[in-house]
C-alpha cells in the first residue's frame, strides 16, 4: 500500500468519526446536564441552626457599634419555574446564644438557579407577628448558595445597606415532611404573591 492510499484512508476515517461521534456523545452529555437541572421546588430547613454575626449599632453601650453573634432557624418554601426563576418564603426564628434577643418573621424570596448555583434575595412580609407590606419590596438580604446533590444547599448570606452589616453561614436540607415546622403565615402569602 502506498503512502497516498494510507493517507486517504486515514482522512476518510477521520471525517467519518467527525460526523458520527457528536450524535453518540451528545446523549451522555445531556444526561449529566439534566442531573444539574433538578428543581429547587420544596421546603428547605437549616441543619444545624445557622450562625450569623451583625454589627449592632448600639453595641454594648449606646452609640458604640459592636459585632454580635446569633443563630437562626430557617424554613424556606420555594417554587422554581421552567426557566430557573424562584419565588418563595423564608420563615425564620433567631436568638443569641443565651436565648435572648429573639426575633421572628417571614420574608418574601425571589431568586434564580443556574446549574448548581442559586442566588436568592429577600424582603420582609411579616415581622414580629405583624404584616409589613410596606417593606415587601425593600431587599434586605441575599443568599449565594451551591447545591450539593439534590437535597443539600451550602449558603453564604449578607445583609444589604437597609440593615446593619450582617453575614450568615447556612446549610439547608430538603425536608421530607414539608407540611410541618413553622408554616408560612397567610398574611405573608398575600403580601408576597398577591392574586396567586
């Protein structure tokens, strides 16, 4: 066999592989891609309680700011649409390590997911048991999260300029019993998604 003939055969095989391989490779790529597109729809709970620190404007004496550490329990009820856009609620309960400085509320949440990355913003709907519709469009906090499998989120959160400097570190897991533990108040549903 001449060098020219061998070269022609190799070129023909290369062209054949070029046209045949993409259809054979594409299904495997699509399968791994569909694994990343699992929905965020569901109820997510902090496990364990999420630690956070904020700069208290009154600190330990009036007028002198100081960092204060607290923990919070959160229940996120989320719904993701086919475009990866997310709406929902964060119902939380926070306290310091002595059981004091307690606060509770429900916030409206909006966000988006791209692959395993999730970004969420929130604004108050209910604070201290009272509806606060006038605050429902003032973003106070955002979360940047990474999905770990289908049922775990690792999140970092930070407060925006509408509240004192605040940062939070949270691990949330998907609840297997979404109906229990801290239900969303009806007032928050009316404020966050009117007409829904």
